[in-house]
């Protein structure tokens, strides 16, 4: 993965740099200052984590990382999100260079007037997708283990004395090709990795 290709993957929407400044109702009313910082640093977080994946080695299908990050990112209209997807999680940097996990079902649905994402599997995740300029979607959600009730994004109500809960997730969804999406999750609160991403295909 060359630096030029990596640069192409850095969300060619120029939207993340202005996430905290553009006007859009919804996620800004719920996000914490800490998580706003995670979003703002998404580009640098991803670049550093991909470099670790390239140099440190890891487990799982490394080609999946190239498939997910080499395509130029693009906006996605709402109608193209809905339905069932196959998705797999990638953890980059941190405890290991990379870990690419198996495929699990995901679904994006219209729920109570909003756009709801849910991933099944050993590590479940679920949350709301909020539209941004250029077809970008901001994700506010939470992870939970299989067998647990789905956790919700705690937002401005984290545990006493904490800036975030270990389950909170924040990220951005973009398209990476026909019937292919990516959800980037910078600086996971669990600190197992430096950067997570979900590849969605159908």
C-alpha cells in the first residue's frame, strides 16, 4: 500500500476536517467533547494504524485491509444503506499490528425516523448513523458481547468521573465501491487497538 494510495483512502470528501464546524442537527447534541476529539483525529489515527499493520504483522487476511482502505472513499445516499450486509471487523495497531476477523451479518434499517446500524457476532455493535455533507455518515454507537443486551451510546451521560464508557464507539461511514462500505472507528475506548474498521459488502 503506497503513500499515494493511502492518501487516496483518507476520505476524499474533505468533510472530517470540518466535522465539528458544519451545521447538522442530531449527533452534535449527543456527542461528548472526548468523542468529538476522536472524530477530529480520525485521519491521523487511521494513517498511524495502517502503518503499524504494514510493519508489525498480525492475524487474519491482510488483503482485506488493502481491499478496505485502498479504494477512494465516496459519499453514500441514504437509500443505498438499507438492507442486510456481510461485514467483518479489523483491528489495527495497539496490542498487535492487525487482526482481521470472520464475516458476520449486519443490517442497516430505518428505525423511529433514524438510520440504525447493527452488527452481529462475538463482538456486537449497534448505533445511529447521522447524515453529513457530501454523503458522509457519522456513527454514534456502542459495542457489546454476544449474549448481552445491546449497549447504547452513552453520550453526555458516561459513568461518574469518566469522559467515556468502555463500550462507546464513534466513527464515520463512507462508500468504497459498488455495494461496499466502510465504518472507521478511531481510538477505540477498549484500547485493544488504535483503530478499528468494519468492511461491509453485499
